[in-house]
């Protein structure tokens, strides 16, 4: 079955620095990789996603990269701001397991002003 | 208000009691989901539904029951609550597919004493 490992569990950066969160997955047939952001007291919100036929995707200050050979994908946040502080979850959908999202354990990002 | 709403926001119950968590969405999304969020485990799928009267088990369905008589409602019932079911429960919906672009509610924090 699919297993999604996410690192680090906590990350603290200075405002303006970059932040990188990494996830690995076990099922080579996985084909869709979303990232969700969860602010305190709220439900997760989709911020970016990537499919297996694409190596990189950008949306303003955030980007996601995918390495299918190594079976890992990463979230990159540049020029971090205090409002980026949140818990970030990666996820994968294994192709052959009914298409159910499997989430990583989450990364708590703290951006210090 | 439009969107996805969960009730109650907070719930305290005792072991052995039955408790129902409510979820309502106004988008007429076909897909609805129940997740539980626990420290160190990320988000784990309890049950999901592809349409009214169609439900299926997720990763951790034991001890839970769902129903979906109407497209907009997807209640989750704990038939006999246990302390291990103390968690934050999130309902989500999607109009684009079984696992794409999920919209989450604000969650229900459940404590079983």
C-alpha cells in the first residue's frame, strides 16, 4: 500500500528566507500529489498540486517539484512571510488503491518576523 | 452561508455513548469525506461517499457509521464512543473527483472521557 513520509515535522525560518518541505512515497504508480495548508483552528486548504507527468509547478511564491525516479516531491516557499506560518500536509493518490488520498504527517512551519 | 459546515464545533462525551457529527455542503459536490486528525498521523480517511446512498470505507473505519441520504449531508456516527476516538474530525467535499481539490470544513474537536 501507499505510504507517505513527510519531513521535517517542524521548521522555523526567518521572514524572507525560503522554506522546503519534503515528502517521499512508496507506490511508484502514484500520479497526483497535492499540498494542503492548515491554519490554526481551520481545515486544510489546497494550495498547489502536481501530476506525475510534470516535474515542477509554480504559483507565485510557492512551487512543487517532483522526482518520480526517487519517489519524492517537495514544496518550496520563497520570501516567506508571517502569514505562511501554518501546518502543511503533502498527499499522494496511489493509482491502484481506489484513488484515496494518503496524507503525510504534516510539517509545522513557523516564520519569525 | 455557502460552503461546507460542520457541527458541533466542540463535543465532549463519555465512553459508550453514541454521538453524531454533522456535515453540510451547499455546492452539490458529489464526493464527501470524513477524516480524523491526530498528532503524528496527519489526516486519515474514515469513510467517503461518491454520491447519495453510496459510501465506502477508508483507512480507519472501525467504530464509525456513515449515511448519505441527501447529497448535501454526510453525518458521521460513533456508535459507542471510545477514548481512542478522541480526535479532531474534518469533513470535506469535492466536485472534481474522488480525491482532487478537496474543500474542508473547520472541524469538530471531539473528546471522549
